[in-house]
């Protein structure tokens, strides 16, 4: 993930200076009682306390529902070394400070062809008294063996009920467990920037470490995937905190800690509880996540696009393309529609759209409010089910252009079957950009190989069409292009 790292920690460092951390992280468990009789903890109730005096009453109440997750997996060093050599052996597949794990084993490294055990640590949250635990997908990914240690030091074997890479949420089931304490999930939507929060987890193997801070930001986009709307917090989060809870001062889980910014101090990220809760329910019911699907490509609404499409502000998402036969097409959504509301929830930012759609059940009829030709209208869409390989995807983000040159500075050619095949434009009508004059308005947004399908919302099928539709433009006019680039549709605005 871009500029962030998942907070998973490999305990086997082949570096003497980190031996103490390695020992703590994989601490001896000679006293464990695997599968022992369950405890008698009761469900949590509201806690009366003064947070300005001490958070101790809160911590005492909620910490029993926090667990440590330990995983082991065998790594084929022949394959592992072959992929990236000694660099990956020490730093993991993404380089120093950028990937899960820091080296799979203690002591001398194995030779090519040998297998080595890799141990990792994470945290988790009990969500059912019979032993259902929520953690991060990246904590248990590829694990051959999973153990979960609860607050009274009992250790249980665990199996993965289901795991979702897109949201980084996994659900585990403890063997022979019952009567365990359970965390209460709260409403992450109600969080405000500046609200105090508490993180509890297993950083560097330091059991049930508590840190406190505030919500630094909401709906933070960090490049982690389509459901990218993290809670940012300055409550200290470190490797080993992955999968642990972020509590509000009511003792409710409002986030699942999942990532840190390696270049920053006190910058951590958590999955919002409202997003996690729907994923947990789906994994519990069927072992997989069922998501709603519209069948569109979209892009953020900036000031120039807002002006071009007749919207009052930049709160919304521009539909760049509609998949043939999709729920969106059947309902009547079109390219150029600006989605401003889904199911009664207004969009502040385009990044909210995938989560709003994915949380809907297939077959559910959802009102989608769009701006079309400057007018608001509501379109009822029967949501489909997102299948593997399908997506409601964000189009590439490209800046706008502005130049004093009164010409476009653009050379185009007709699309033929050869160029359609080469550009992935089968069935597309338009012209292909063959040259762009440096410093021209077109150079600010277009590049060779772009397929221009529309200019100012009018279709273009030949070079003569393009010339005719831009002939009357003058300096200061905005030009809106609909372009196919590298298989993705997007709208681009430049100024003459």
C-alpha cells in the first residue's frame, strides 16, 4: 500500500541488535493451557468514570475482549529467495519499512531449497462469547497455524472462518471456547475529529499495551484499495497492533487498527467499525463477503468538472462509463451523470461511493440521486452482486489544463480494427490521439494513444467531427473530453 505499511511483525529477525524484541515477540508459552475450560466473564455494561481523572475503569472493562493472535507459516526459501534474493530475505517483499514481516527466522539463514518457519504477531477482538475473533486479513494470510491468547492467558487453536482482502478484515473461530467476554461495536460515523480514542493491542509482543490519542482525521484515503476511508489517529499504533480495537470513551469499538505511516510519528489508521461490521456479518453467515455492485467507472468531481456538468459544488462522483448489461445501465444511469447521493446518504467525496454501494444487498432497490444536464433526478437501481473481476472502479486522476494558446494543439487519426485491438477499444467509436503539441491546451490533459469519444458531451467518430465540434471555440472556453486511456474511461477538462 502506498506510503503506509500493514502493522504485522515477523518475530524472527536475524539481527543481534533486535534479539530482545524478537524474544519478547515470540515469548515462551510453557504455561499455556490449550483448550482449557472457559472463563466466566460477563458482557460489558456502561462504565461510569471521569476520563479527565483516569481511563483505568474503561481499560479494565474493555481489555478482556482484546486478544493476541500468533501465526506460523512455512516459507519455501527456494521460491522466497528466487523472487527477490537476500533483499527480500531481510526486509520482506516490499522493501525496508514497507511490507509485512522482517525476515522469517532466528539465527543463520537457510540455504536455497530449505523451508523455514515464519512467526508473526497481531491482535484481535472477541465478538462472540463462543470464540469468534475479528482481526486483519494480513495478520492471518497464508498462516499454517493460528493461536489466540485471551486475557486470562489461556491459548486456543483457531481456524479462519472467512477473510476479506479488500477491507483487510478476517474472522476466526476458537476451538472449544465458550463464555468469553465480548466487545461492543459503536457507530464510527458519529466520530468527530478531535474525539479521544484508545488503542489496545500487542505491539512488538508487549501484551495488552494501551495507548491514547484523538481522531486526527476521518475518511482518509491512503491508497489501500477500493474501500479506502480510514480513521486516522495519533494513538500510538505499532507492528503487532494489527487487528486490535480502537475504542471511544464509551468503551465501544469504533475502528480496527490496521496500518501505520512508516515515515510519520503518531500516524496510524483504523478500519471504521461501520464498514467492518457489515463485513463481519457477511463472513459469519457465509464465510465470504457479498457486496453490492452498480457496474460503473467513476472519478472525483473537481471544480472544472463541476462547472462542466452543472453542479453547485464538488461533492459527488462523475460516472465515466457504464458497463453494458450492468444494474446501472438497466436502471438508466449514463456516462456524465454526477452521483451526489446513494440510499439517502449524500456524498462528500467520490471515495465514499464504493463503500456505500458495496454495503447494499444484491437485489435491494436503492435510490441514486444524480445531476444530469444541471438538474437533479432520482434513479432507482436494483443492486447486483459484485463478482470476482468486476468493480465499481475509480478512474485515473488527471489534472486540468490551461493555456493562452487558442488552438487545441492536437493531432488525431481514425480508429481502425488494428488500433482498436492495440488500444483495447473494441466496440468503441472515437478518434485516437497521434500527437500533442508541447505547451498546448491539449498537452495538459491528453497524451498519445488516448481515444477521444466525446468533446463537450457530443460524440466524436472521425477527425472531421473533432474539428467541427471545436471550430467555434475561443480563448477562455473550457473543453470537456471523454477519453479511454489504458482501458479506463475518464473525463478531462482543459481551457483554451
